[in-house]
C-alpha cells in the first residue's frame, strides 16, 4: 500500500489515505520496512559540478558591507548556467534583505562562514506569497526563501544567523491583531490577493522557507536567532533534513516545521529551541481544507531534541496528516514531550502515526492531546485523531503522564501505549472524550499502570 501511494504521489496524483485501521496492537515490521525504504528512495537534489563565489561579483565577508547584491549575482549566474554551488567562504556575510534561491542551486556555507541578516524589518519587503501559521498570505519575505523550486540545497558547516538585534523579535508582542485578522480571512475564504500584510503589520517571517518544491536538502549548517519558525518546509516532496543544528530560543522558534509536504526525512540533527523541535502540519481552517494538501510519509529519526516541547502534530492540520513515523529520538527537558493539537475550527484527519524507541528525560507532560485547542472563530469542524502507537519509551520524571482533551463529537480514538517505563509521574491520566485507549506493559516506578475506571 505504501509503495503504491508513493508512486501515485510521484506522478502528481492525489495521495491515498485509506481507511482507519482497527484498534492498533503495535507497529509492524512491515510498516517500518516500508517507511525506511521510502527514505532510501528519496532523490537528493542534483547540481552541475561547478562553483560560484560572491567574491567574484564584488562581495565582501567583512560583517558590515552589504553582500546581498553579490550573493544574488552569484545565484543568478549559477542559475543561467544551469545550476551549481554558490559558495560562502569563511567570514561574515552581512545581507540587507532576503536570499532567494532558485532551482538547481546549492547554497553552501563553508566552515567559519556566517550568513548574517539585517535587523531592519523593511529590508524584507516587498511582500511575497507564503504561509503563516497555516494560512496563505502576502507578507514579509522569509530570510532565505525558495519558492517553487527543484533541486535546491543549503549545505555546509557554516551559520545562518537571523540576528539577535532584529526588529522582528519584538513583534511577538505586537502580532495578535494581525494574526487574528489573518485567521478570520482564512476562515472566511477571503481571496489571497486581499490578504496583504506589509509595512505597518507584524507577522514575523521564518528564517528559512521552502514554498513549493521537490528534491530539497538542508544539511550540516547551524541556525540561530530566527524571527519565527526556523526551517519551514511547505508544499514540498522529497525532502532531506540531515545533521543540522538549531540553537534558537526566541518565541515560536520551532526547529523544523513540515507542512503539507510528502516523503520527508529529518535525521541526525540537534535542536535547542524556543518552541517545538519537530512539528508536522498541513494548513489552518477553511484555507487548509480548501488547499487540501496533507503531510504524509514522514520519517523523523535519531535526533537530539531540547526546548519548550519535543515533537508535535498540529494545531494547523486541516489538510490532514497520515503515515508519520518517529523513531530513535532523544527528548531532553521541557513542558511537553509529545504534543498533538487541533480545535473545532480545523477539520482534518490525523491517522497512522507511529512513535517508538524514545529516551525522554524530564517533562511537565509526557503525552498531551489538546484537540480542543482554543478556536476563537466558532467553527464546527471537528478534527479526527486516530490509530496512534507509542512504544518502547524510557522516561524520567514527568508531571502528568497522559493528558487528553477532545470534543465530544470527535473523541480521540485508538491510541496504544506499549512498553513505556517511567521513573515517576505526579499525575497519571487526565481524560476527556477518549475512546479505546490501550496500555500494554506500562510501568511507573516499577509498578504496572492501569487505565482509570
């Protein structure tokens, strides 16, 4: 089934989600073999073997001269030649505006190179088409922006720095009116052309965003001081995120957000973030349901995660999420280790989620299902979360073991907790509208844990 749907996706047809399974009894070896085969078969981006340096176009890595014209010239030259590697040599490459990538470009940051972005918000105008917390909008450009591309990479051991002095960081406290206005526009189906949030508005851009593409690779670099989400993958297919480091602690600094994308691997990376480490999403409310692009066939493995939260699904998941696999990750300390979200404005179905072989240190909550997340717009589009397996967890101390709240018309269904060992938990269960939750060999402080009666 998985191979057939992958072939269908590769041909550009609609993904098949299939029926929900019966109550899970655990993940199967075949499921894991299929997703690992998918990971091996993801095509890496292809580039001609030629290099272009911004220094050839007058660029200086002195930390104060605007190197953006030279970097853009190198990208343009590489693109006109059919592609290649744009190399940033050691030094500080200061840029007064976004770096826009084109197809068949590998932006390579050598060890010792820093791409430092201007702190001035106006430098990231004019507005571009993007997705902001799950709703399409015309607004400030991502700092590195790759729209509608094929064969694009960001590689190397250098640093991508959103700038600790950026004006964007203060916008966290100013954004609520614009955020709510955009939410209403997406909920009501206001045409995209009327959703312009330019100068005078306060929607922070991500550090890196791929907005439509295939054969994408992010590898090796360190990202810090992001204005908003750090690595945002939207509408992409065949994506590799490998051996990156995210050390970014401003509000909403998710490490990687996979949104409405397919055949994605996030592996061997290190996250210390101001929010979730790795999140799977697929759009918000009517806008997300209308676009209708799910996130599917995602493998997240062998990552070291630390921050406010560990892994998350939603709350922007209106286009659906299915066949997502997390394995062999380490979660350090934070508020919630596993956080899945939705509300009555969303709609959408999340199913066939497999999470195994986790080492978890100390968290306020281990498993947190907020399926009644605040939805201020009065929708009646319940989301469905079902067929979810958590197995082989070694856990330290937690405040609450399993906290789940779902609306009555769409209960959380068919969740299995198998082979979970906790050192201690102050509280075990908080359950609201949960059906067919099953425990198999779950212990706290050496004692078997049973469901509340």
